[in-house]
C-alpha cells in the first residue's frame, strides 16, 4: 500500500523504546489503527505534541509489517488543550476514547459513524456548552446504537408496546412493559427516561434542563447498559466527575 493519508483522533499512546511511541488512532477512512511515531519523545520532535490523546489530526503514514509508520502530522483541531485543562471534561473525554476503542474492536475496519460521533462529542466537550457528564452519556448511548445496541426508552424493548413504561431492563434492551418486566428490572423516574431519550436523539433543550437526580440516575443506567454489552466495564468511567 505504501504511503497513504487519513484523518483521525488519537485515542491513546504507549512508549516504545527510548524515543518512540505506539499511537492508537481512530481514523475516518481506515478505522482503528496502531502506528509507530518515531522520535516523538525527544524534545526536538516536530510533531510529538500533535500525537497526544484527544488530538484531531491529518496524517501521512507508511504501511509497515506490524505497525504503520507516521511520517507526517498536521493538526486539524487541538481538542487536547480545551479538554485536558478541566477535570470534568478530561474524565468524560477519557471515557469516550476508551469506549470507542472498545466498540471498534477490530483494527482496519472503517466505522465512519463512530469517527464522526467522536469528533462531534469532543467538539461539544471543548466548547463547554453542555455538562460534560451529559455529553458523555449522549455519546455512549449513540455509540452503542451505531454498534447495533440501540436502547429503547419509549416502546417496550421486548414486545414493542407503546410506552412510556416504568421499568428498565438492561438485558432486555431498555424500557419494558409490565407484562415483559423481568425480575430485577430498575424503576427509573419518568424524568430520567425522558432525559435518556433526549440524549439519544440530541434534544439538548430537554437534556440541559434535567435535574441532578435524573442526571445521576440516567448515568447509572447508561453505565450499566454499556457494561452489559461490553462485558467488561471501562476503567475510566468511575473517575468521571458527577454533579
């Protein structure tokens, strides 16, 4: 394949040798890749700071046997500066990066929807127009939907009966009617289900007006739903700052 160009978001980095790094990037055209950035840990590196988590970059890479090699990097959007400077934004953003890496578990399989969703969520975090916790939960619900696990907050997830319903069962796929309600289903408030539906559809007027109790309960259901489908929780999720 030789040289190729793509744009992407840096998800994480790890040290390699004395001066190099392995960089995990979710790209628009190629999907999730791991590439070696040579010499970026040296103070003289021309693009070391551009290959940090949260950075939205344009890349030129050379195809390698095990890892591709980064040969050129240009910054598209420096999300890292705005996100890393605030604890709430940083912890929410870190959970987003970990979640999207887990949801795109196969390398080199393009997922343009996940890529665009991540860029949009990081842009919202950096702008600071909404609570970071709400931006995170909206991202997680939509990312799960893109992966094929869209939760239901109106109709019964089992029989399709029109709601709203008063119970939520993670294993069933969301809200459930009285006839389909399994043992152990949660009983969230109507306001919480309204909030989750708003986050999924992007109704920020409703989401921003939600009270603290609904936000906390909604985050708990979102985390439980995510963990059920990933089968292993995100390490970064417990660190997210909550109101």
